C-alpha cells in the first residue's frame, strides 16, 4: 500500500537540491549577474571619446586647411615666440595678461544675481554689499552659468577649463581624481610658460600635477570644517597680491559648500560665510586698484587701441562649480544644483553690463582662451560670451566668433563620416533634416555673410549686415553647442546585449532555484503533515500581493516622474501589504481563546502601520513635492535644541527596544544582562558625543575625531567578539533532567543531543542577529544626520514588530513571504530616511565622521553605510527571523546533517532577496537601454540606475553576512557535537 509514496519520496530525494548544489548554483548565478552588470555598465557609461593632443596654430585656420607655418614644430619654439605667433595669427588681440580665478565652491548664482528677474533675498544681498555695489556700478557682469550633471566638483572644474562635458560616471571619479590629460586652458597657459599659483581645493593639484609654481592645497572632503579650509587660502592673499611673478592665481574656497552640506541653504552660518567671501572680493579688488595706481598695472577691460607696452591687464573671474539644494547637497540636475555663477570683475564699467544673462558653464573655456590669446581647447563644446568682446573692433568681434565656429566644426566632423561641408548645396528652402547638412549649411551661411561683409569693406558695428552676421554665427554656435553637449557616445549594442543576456540568465537561474527550493520544501512539508489540504497549494492574498508589488514597480520604472517619486510606491504598497495581514489576522479569530492568542499579533501589525505612516511623513522626498512641509522641516524650524533632544530620545529608544527584545527572549537572564553590559560603554559614549558636539556641528576637532574612532572600535570589537565567541560559549539548555537522560537509549540519547544542539544553534543565531541589529543602529545614531535619528529607531521598531508577528505562530504565513515583507520594509525605510533617486540626497557630511585624513575607501564605505542603513538593517534582521524558524523535523530526520539544516535555514533568506533584486535589476537595465535617447536619461534614469547597482551590492553584502554567520555557527556546533559524542 505504501510502495508508491515511498517510490515518489526516493525519486524526489534523488533530484532534490542539496546544500552544496544550492550554494554552487546560487554563487554561479550571482557571478554571472556581476559579469553581466559589469559589461552593461562598461558599454552604457563609457568615457566620452575625446580628440587627443593640444590645439595649436591649426586652430586659427579653417578646418581642412593647413595652418600657417604648419611645417614648423611649434613644440620647439620658445614660449615667448609661441605667444607672439599666436597673437599674430589669431586676429583677436589678447585683452588681458593676468587672471585671478576665484572659485567659491557651491555658490548658487541666485545668491548674487537673483532668479527669474527678481533680486536675491535680502539676507544674501546684505551679506555681500561690496559685490552688489560692483554689479550696480557696472564694474562686474554676471552670468547664470548652467552646469551639467553630475554637479560635483571635479567634472565641473574640467568643464570650466576644457569646455568639454565629461561622462556621467565622473561622479565616481570625483572621490579619486586622476590627472586630466585632455586639452585644457591650464595646459595652454603652461605652453606659453605662464607662472601659475593655486590656493585651496587640492582637486586642482590632482587634475593638473606639476603645473603650478606655488600651491597650498586643502582637502575638499572634510565637510565639517567650514573655517580652516578658507583661512588656509586667505592667509596667502597679502603676499600673492603683492607679487608680480604670477600670471594666473587660482583661489578655490570650500567653506560655503561645507556650510551647505552641514546646515543647508538656510544655515545660520550661510550669511557670515557670504560676508567673508565679500570681504575677500573687496580685498582683492582694492589691492588691484591700488597696484594699478602705483605701478600702472591696469585692472580694467581695456580697448585694444589703448593697450600700451608695459601695462599688465588683469581680469578677475568669480565662479562657482555648482549650486546646492535647500538641504545643501548637490550632484543632481535640479535648477538649484545647476545654477552656478560666472562673474567677471573689472576696474572700468562694462559697456553692456545690465541684467544677468544665462550661459552654459562650458562657455567659460572658449571665452577665457580668446581673452588671453591662446587656442580654444580641442574638445570644447561651449560658445564665447560675446558681451566681453564688445569693446573690440567689428572685424575682431566677428573673428572671435569665427575661431569658435572653426573649433566646433572640427569637433562636429568627428561625428559624421561625410563631414566636408563643400559637398552640400544648401539651397534655400531645402530640407536639412540630416545632421551634417544642417550644421554645414548653418556654418556656410554665416561664412558667406562674413566674407561678403569683408569684401564690402564694412567696418561698422551698428550696421544691419554686422547684426546679420552675428545672428548667423550665434545660430550655428548655439545649435552646434547644444547638439554636442547632448550627444551621447555610440553605445556598443553587442556588449549591452551580452550584459543584459547574462543578467537575464542569472535572474532566471535564481528564480528557478527559488522555485525548486520551494517545491522541495513543500513536498517534505506535505510528507510530514498528513491530510494535506488542497488549499495549501493555492496562493493567499498576501502571497499574490507580494508578487504584484514587483510587477507594479517594473511598470512604473518606464516613467521619469514615477522614478523621481518612487518613494510613494514603496510606502503605499508596503502599507497595503500589512493592511492585508491585519485583515487576515482579524478574520482568523474563531473562538475566545483564539482571540486572546491573536490580539498581540493585531497590535504588532498596527504598530508597523503607525511607524510606516510616521516614516512616510518625516521627509517629503522626490522632486516635485520636496518643498511641501514635513516633520523634518518643522523640527529644523523649531531649533537645534529640539533636534538634539529628539536625537537623545532616539538613542535611548534604540537601547530600550534592543534590551526588551533580549530580556523577553528564551535566553537566560544572566546572559541577556551580560550582553547588554557589553554595549553599555559605546552607548554612553554616543550619548556624550551627542550632548557635547551636536550643538556645534560646524567645527572640526581632532579630539572629536578620536572619540568617534574609539566608538567605531568598540562597536566593531563587540560585534566581532560576539560573532566568534557565542557559538562556542552558548549554554546548551536541556529539556530533560539529568536523571531522565541517564535512562535513555542510545538512539533516544542521540536524538536528545541533536535537539540540544539545535537549540544552541537557534540561540546563537538569535544573539548574533540581535548583536548585528544593535551595532548597526548605534552606528546609524552616530553617522546619520540628527534629524534622521528618530526615523532610524522607528524603522528598528517596525522591523522587530514584523519579526514578532511572523514568529507568533497564530497566523500561517509562508517563509518566503516573510522574507519578502522584511525586504520591502527595508526599501520603504530607505526612502523614509530622506533618500531619493537623485544624487543630491547622498549625505556627504556624515561620510567623514571619525576620519582624520582623507581616504576614498573609508569615506566611501561610510557613505554606503549611511545611504543603505534601512535595507541593510532589514537584511541583518533576517538572522533573528531565521533563529525562530521551526526546523526540528528537518534536523531530527534520519538523513539530515548540518548541511541540511543550513539549506533549510538559509534557503529563503538568501534566495528571496537575490531573486527580487535580480528581477528589478534586469527590468531597470532594459528600461535604461530603451530610454538611452530620452531627454532625462542622464538626469533621472542614469542616477536611478546607480542606486539600483548600489542596492544590488547591498543585497550581496547582506546575504553574504547572513550566509557566513549561519555557516560559521553550524560549523562550531557541529564541532561541539562531535566533542560531546566523544565524551559520552
């Protein structure tokens, strides 16, 4: 009668996944995914192709025409002769001999120039009275210089000196700057033997090594330092302004950017910092004016006819690399982040200085090149700021536009196979939809008007012919610059397809493993449980909703607006899932006794929903509604005292929650108290840190750094110590008395030992999981912005309440649903902490807590810990959920071993996060490929993809930590089992 079931059991067992097979297949799938992801990133985010070499005399000739003295090796010419040769063939006399480039990092142009025709806020105007007076008197002309994303320092400096727009992944290179080898102004100036001095951000020294004759660099990454970084620049001003041996003086001030990172645009230190910068501008301008009166070293924008031998003409450019959001961060593409400043200052009035104008940040490079008589860099995509050349003669103004047009035309020709403009007829009214024909005809039209104007001997600026030529040149320059700026390099479709195929194969593999594992578990479960109900093979509403959430996320990924506001999807769907659980729990009440047993589960679900609603309202994330009021904004308006009190309350709440969880567990009270005492000292140090240093968060202290490093060490030591020691030292709790154990048979005694060790395994994993959670939360209390301390504690409560509900036993919920639910809570909490899909919400300030010297690796790790606090907490908490699984049947079966226990324990907690993340990764990779020509590909979809990749790394790390912890615990207990068997 039982032959067929036994035969089926043997067949299934022979094809079931062993622990070794499951591990190897999972590892292989992950490695294939990593390879596929690497191939796609390499293909989709390549370094933009650039023209090699440095522009020389050929830049002063039309494309395709040999330059003057092309046979001569200009590299062998002395710098002075080369400089004279440039001036001779240029046709645009250099208007200046010296340049002061003052970069105020993070200064939005609207702080000085206002926005949409409106003046700046009164606070900012009153903070910079001298600079405002220069604008009012016409001694300065200001521009809103639009920067392109990513709006971080290194790529923006490259844009200012080369006129080129780098690749999107320059945001990563910002933290590990390498030498800049493309054509740029610094190299051009060095070629004519300029003496250059750099004071401030050491990024300049990394981009241009061995270029500066004197320098004093400071690190740009200690964002808590708002004072010393600027004092280190200003202390050299007296000497450098009195020196006459330099041609270029770069002053890069970092303090204002650091103020923004720490306190936002409305920081109490923003006004004083702007005032400090205004005083520096006044000091430089006054010194230049005084020097001019004494030594006839002019500081004005002189007409070429007035330039005399022995006069040194100097102009000052005040620029910013990027702006900042209301929170003080940057990196994204919002107006507040891209609104950088370009302010030219002179000692004489500008003829057309009026309202501020809008240009692109890359326009600075060609403008400075022509103002100082050097070739425009080869890869420049910017256009000259014509207003600065208004004092030149008419033919010289047109020559400046002509040189800019030649340079852009050469760059355009690299993108088209048939690029010689002579082959196009350019008849009026003909369709010019083709890119090459469109640009060539626009260029030829301007050239024909220019040549006709020269033949007619017209030399007047106010003529209609002159205006027509200007418009024609500007039309060509504008369209060419816009096209080149938005031009994405050709994608290697084969490489992208190979990457997607590898990721798709990995995704299918992980989903297949999950299906096989679930089938294996369901079969063995039905084998142990008699009278299996047909309903167990049907999906409940909660299971269906878990899968539906994934499909909804995938569908929403194709919309840029939904990507920007993704947090609403996670909050809504997670809350909906727990509402379904609440409904399921209430419906399960059948008797009074059952009601008494189920009531605590109802309270835990309600607590999860309440915490989720508070987290939803803590930050108005995203883009479109970030300006709306939320809890964090109200607290910031209330003042630092309230935030500090909330921070202290949050730390206390974390300690209380973790203590209650430990004291109410099945562990002995002595062990629980001992574990709490281990964390007493680091907890007290964090309390002291908050009380002592949070009030003055803008100061940088060596003592403060040392204390934070001690806290790191203590937390790390506690975590590693508990991980290593607990499996060896965990007391094994007996369920039978020693007298009963003596009378047991050998088989019964072996079974008793297995149950004993199983309890030790569960207790050990529980303690280690508790340790991970407690350590992680304490670390977040130290690293997160104070305003995020309470959301972190609420997130902890939400996760622990979920685990408590899942382990209560009153409601049957499948293990894979529990794991997916915790994963979803972690992702919703990620947005609840204020994170978005824009790079601007990355907390740079906290990434340098406790770091005494700049380290790209350490700061990157801390930045990752801060950003992915919630998903990692959810993954680490699964260890506690694992310890509450009922695997006694599997552990006590005749053919079981610790490998089988590992499989039963780690199967779902590892496979479910990997599979869910794999589905989202593949889906969004396909979306990104489809959107490669979308208007928002670099501002919306690409930053989101970086977050998807980082989330993938987070899942890898979390799953690896879980797998290592459980495996190590099993190995130790297996050793203890052998030792126990030998002793009996």
